[in-house]
C-alpha cells in the first residue's frame, strides 16, 4: 500500500517535479495514479491504495489516498463512501477538520494549496497509512516511505537521541518520530501545513475523545454490536475473497462471526499454533470456523532463528519495523492468501486494547477515583483483586500513591515503563497531553499508540489489503467513551464486548478464561538465535556507541536467563534497532553516489528486497 505524492508551486520547481515523475516512472516499480498541474501521485504493491482527485471550480486542488467512508452512513448501518464534494472549496484546514468529523477509514489527504502557503497534509485518526514528508528542489514530497532516487530525501542523518528513546520504550516510541533527521512525520489525526510543512495542527487525539465523553451516558452493548458490524460491512464491501485470521481468542472470533453474520465471508481462515500448550488454540479457532462454516487452515509454528538477512526487513523503513520481525509468520500468511486467492486479510488486532485487556490493576485506581461502573463499586473492586490475585488494600494503596506495586507482574511492568518514560520523556504524541484522563484510560491510550505497529510494511501487506477493523475510528471512539471499569468488569477481562457478542459466538469462546501465550515460543526462538545475537549485538553499532550494555545483554542471552526472565521485548528491540542503524548508516554513506541506487526509485519494500536478493 505504498504511495508518493509530489507537489510544487508554479514556476521552476515544476521542472524538477517533471524530472522526478520521469525518474519514478522509469523504475517500473511505481505506477502513476494521478497527474495534474502541480501534482503527481504514484502507488505500488499488488493492492495499491485508491487515489481520488479533490476538485474545485478551478481544477484539481488535492487528492485523497486510501479509503474513506461516510460516518453518518456507518452510524445508520449503511455503506457509503465519504462525501468529498465541496472539500476543495474550503480552506484546507477546515476541509481536514470536516474529513475527520464526517468520515473514517485509512486515508491521507493532500491539498496543494496556494503557491505561497504550501501544501496541507492530513493523516486519518486510525493511522492506516504512514505519512513522511521532505522537500527537494522546491518540490514537496509526501510518501509512505523514504524513497531513493531523484525524488528521495537528501541530507538525512540518524537521530541518536530518538534511537535511545526507542531502546527505552520500544512499544510506543518506535511509532513516534522516526529516528532520522531530515524527514517530517505526521501522527494520526494531525495535519502538516504552512511553508515547508512547518506547522502542525492536532485535529484528533484519544485523550480528547476520553475527555469529551465525561459526564455523558456511555454507549450500550447494542451500540457496540452495531458499530462493529457497520465498520466490518464497510471494510469488506466489494471484496470477492476474504481470508480471516482466527487466533482462537475473543477478538478475532468477533470479527469472523461479524463477517459471517453479514454474509460477507470469510471464505477461508487460518490459525497458527506451536507445541507449547498455551500457544495451541486450535480447538477454540476450530469452534469458530465450524460455527461460521469456513475451512480452517492450521499452521504449526516451530521456533525460528533470527538472522541478519531476516532482520533486514525490519531495518529498511524510516522507523524500526517490529511488524516484520517474524518472517515465518509472514510467509505463512502469504501462502494462505495465495492458496485462497484472497486479496484482503481480516484480523482481530487491537481488540485487547479497545475492549480493555490492559493493566487490570489500573481499573482499581479508576474505581477508587470515582470512575463510573455498573453495579456495586466494592464488588467491582473485589473482582479486580481476584483477577490480579491481590488484596483490595494493596490495590487501594497503589491507587492512592500512583506507584505500581512490586508484588504483581502487572505492577512490575508498569514500574519499568514509568521509569523509562522518566528517562526519555513521552514516547508518542498521544501521550503528551493526558490531563483529565484516568489511570486506566491512560493505559488504554498507551496501548492504542503501540497498536500502530500493525501498519508496518510486510510481505502480506504487499500481497493483500490488511484490515484490522477493531482499530477503525468509530470503534476506537466508542470504546474510549466507555469507562474502563464498564469495559472490563467481573473476573474475566473484556466483559462488555464478551456480553455484547455472546449470542453469536461459540460458548467455548464466551466462557474461556485463559488466553493464548507465545512467551515460551519467543523464548525458544531467542534461545535458537542466541549465538547469532551475541555477535550481531555485542559487536554492533549500538554497542560501539554505548547505547547497550554488552555485559548486561550477554547475561540476558544466557540459556537460564532466557528461560526464567522474559526480556524478549528488550532483546528484539535491540536487534531490530541494530539492523535499522546498519541499513541507514550504509544508505546515508552511499548517498547519491551509487547510480544503481539512484535508479531504484525507492525499491525498499519486501518484494523489492526479494528481487534484489535474486539478482545477487
């Protein structure tokens, strides 16, 4: 789903734009999707994003890339594209505000603007498409990745401070500013505008949604069902063959049964499992597949060994790409897509966040601070205590002191995260303004930022359109408006969603108390990779700059440590960043001196890498 937009003021810069257009066309990788005065749009991949011109009385004023749906139609249970009429006649900032308020989807809007004002760029609140921008020869380039060639950015440099922040907080910092100087980036729900795209306006944030919902009646379970069904209906509209990943958990079951209930598929399903009992959810996935009448493809996962070639896919994007860390998983999905001839993959990603399966102990803080709940507040507290295996008194002490307990795994993780944030500051723009947001909702927003990782480039993303409906803007907003103690009451998490969809789900799913866990699988994979990681990291760029402690890392890679201490997140983050630094140091050093690189026009995605590997 790659794209590149080029725009310029009238005059000499248009000659540069013409030269860049010719260079991109010559690559054979990029397809010209739109061309008009002062504007050109290219797309790539087997499932390129849509491109629609925004026209006013004087001609083309901009483009919308991706898919956008009409919010009012979705609320009514219908499917309709976003109404774009009249947008081009508005002031660009007002047009962006209208899009955010009246539309939803995965899209980027670019308005070319008046010559003296520069373009205006909007990224939708779900963040479905990446937005990077840079100037060159009077042309403003906006793209999903930092391409090479005549239109690529120049003067790039590694931002080592941001590299350090990502090491401190790999979950959400990697989704913040890319660790590259010379690129502008745009958070979901925000607008870049003004000369040189030097101004930024925030039109949407999760915290603003939470604050706006205070004091209002929260949506009921029927509203959640209607919203999920309506979003899935819109996202599946017009698709011939749909593959659904059914993990065996609640979230993917909700997505698959909603598709089936609307007569939209899925037409095939896939489940991954490993030998560890906690990572084998086939019986739950099969129950869902049997209920909706779809064949289930099961794929056995064996521990994988990391390699420099495998990590290379994680290092080519402008930001470290944790979504590309597991090449075997990616290959399994690509194979299933090819076998079913599906052009779209539906998942349940994001359900843990929007339905609230994060930081259970923070629920007690919300309850003790007066957050609304259903039923007895004391009973809700007792349920949280049983779920976390702690006393009400220890939860109360944590809520009053705002210091997570050392006595629970939940609290230990929160302490580590808090310590890292004190060192490096907020890791994502969504976490900078949380005033008036309760502890549990803060945890939900933090998890929401980390879920932006699912949009990272992968082989499956080149083969099919990836759809994560539970992260759609209407569903996210609805769940942010529901108090956390309501979303997750009782001794089982995600109770609100569990009750809302109970009638359509297999009883085995509704009554399930356990959750799949791949930590043992990851530990075994890291153990299989330990020899490689020692050389790759201990003799690597990060160690040379003193950003990782070689002795500490060597200890973490010992077999006993891999078994008894779960440092997989930190180890994988370091490996991904090491691959990223090596790639970008080499690319920056090469610059424009390599004619082959200049001609490549930005072949940096998974398929491009495969072609280059074959050439070698």
